[in-house]
C-alpha cells in the first residue's frame, strides 16, 4: 500500500481510540458492561421460557411492570445520586447488578421472575443515573461529547462480543449450559464493578466526601429541573426522537417479515450493518457538535434521516426481489444515520444544559419525560406501519418532524434558564481527585 494511504489508514485507526487515559478507561468500562449484559441478553428468551418455564406473555408482562417501576423510580434515583455522589451510586449499581446474575439460575416460576426483573430494573436505573452524572462531572467540558461518543462505540463492540458468547452457548442446545450462563455475566459484571471503583473521584464525589467528614451541609441554591420547563420539554421531545430505536429494532424487522417478500436472513444483515456503523462512526458524527445550536442542527439531520427511512421503507410494500432487499437495507441504514446524529445532539444537550450541581436530579427528570415522550412508540408505530401502510409511515414521519420542531425552542429555553441560575462560569468548573482511586 502506498505511503500516503498507509498514513491515512493509521490516522483513521487512531481516531477510533479515545485520546486521553481517562476516556480510554471509560471506554473500556463500557466494553466490559456491554459484554456482560449482551452475554445474558442474547440467550434470555431461551433462559426465561425454557429454563425458568415462563410463557412469552409472562415474560412480556414482567418487562412491562419493570418498565413502569423504572419510570417511577427515575427521579428519586437521580436525587439520590446528588446525595451519595455519582461514582458511589454507579459502582454500587454495577456491583448489585452483577451479583443479581448469580441469582438467576436458581429462579423458578413467575413470582420470583417478577421480583428479580423489577429489582434488576431499579438497580440498573440507579447505576445508570450515577454513570451519566459521573461522566459529565469528571470530564473536562471540551472532552465530554467526544468521550460519550467513544463510550457509545465501545458499548456496541461489547454487545457484539456478548452476542457472540451468548450465541456459542445457544449452539450447544443444552439447557444446563443456558441455566448457568448468567454466572459468566456475573464474573464479567464483577470485573466491571471493580473497574468503576478504580476510577478517579470527580468534583461532586469530593463535595459529598467533605460533607460526610463533618463539613456543614449547604442546600444547593437556585431552582431544580422541575422548574426548568425548557429542560422538561426538551427531554420529552428527545424521548420522541429516540424512537429511531423502535424503527430499527421493532417496526422495520416486522415490516420486512409481514409486508415484503424479503428473505428473513436479511434481518441479520440489517442488525450487522447497524452494529458496524455504530462502532466506527460515533467519533466522527459527534465531531463539531459542541454547542446547543450545533446539537439542534444534529437533531434536524437526525429527523431528516428518519423521514428518509420512512419514505424508503414505505415503498418496499410494492416492490419485489432484489430491489426490495436493497431498499429495506437502505431504509435501515438511513435510520441508523438518525440514531447517530441524534446521539451526538443528546450528548451535547446533556453536557451543556444540566446544572452541574444537580446532574443526578437533571438526569432523573430527563428519564421521566423521555419515557413519556417515547415509551408509547412500539405499539403506536407498529400499528401505524402495519395497519395503515403508506399513510401510517407518513404519520410516523410527521410525529418525528413535530418533535424536531419543538426541540429548538425547548433547548433555547433550557439554555436561558441555566444562564439565569448558574453563577458566571460555573458550568465549566470540573475537577478530578488526585487522591485515592477508591472511595
């Protein structure tokens, strides 16, 4: 290969590696977490139905109840992050979640499954709230968006590795192997929790430690996120825009099976393409998205890809053969573009529009209103696409365009609120502990 091409290749590979030691440690943590979760998730359908003995309806009911509980505990979990510190909350959630994998092989019946899946959701929600607050707290302002993009790529790599491990376990076609598969997720989860514990403490963790050593507790001045109408509206619209995942994982696959003559093996290519793009592109698609206006522009790009996907996929109802295969694949690629652009915008909104003194609380409010904005989509989008066909796809596209229209005013309102509430320069003050790694 000519020298200039080799130089460009090396440069491209370097762009896929996080640039700082801390961002690399966070990316590796994402890899560990997703590998453990992906290992269990890949075989979870077989585990719950064949090992635990549940019906598909019982599995779905348990997940629905867990989703409702997750919605109810999101805001309290966010408040708890601000009280205990984000790193401690994250590490505790990771440890408890890992230990719970050790209980899965001993479950039997619906009651124990329901209890476990609800507890698992609560622990995961609490740990996730700590994780989100920690990343924004510990990273310098200029590195927050890029670091989250690298972590997003690492998550996709991890889920891919987990899927491979789970697939190998499934290939044995042995229920004993499947029963004990969660113990592998337990082992990986324990390594992940240890890794989190070795990360440096961020500014909020230090403030909590000072308070616990006897320093006088002071109430955080100013108004919280429940007074920030712009942030609540932005979170709602973001929840709607995040329904690109519903299109990716639910609607287009069902459309392919029910409404086209495409072979079912195409589903593997669709998900494979999405995974590859989400591994290699986030570092590039998030580059240059550093301000609120940049994030709003990314949302518009995302909605454009979303609408394009709807229009392309809609046409496959009346095509046949290779043309259908190509168009379904192209529609899936387009909605992957929506996912990547929207993620870049969300990273920036979180980095720029959260009060750094209340990041846990802001994250909890975002979870609540994001759920309201998008949890209805699987049922609604599936009905619209499969029952209304062409007009249904146009309604789906219109919903996303309306959400994009609302994002700009909501984001600017949230920005004005933060500018009023924060002392000058407070948003950019981030410190990292030079002391012991572990709490």
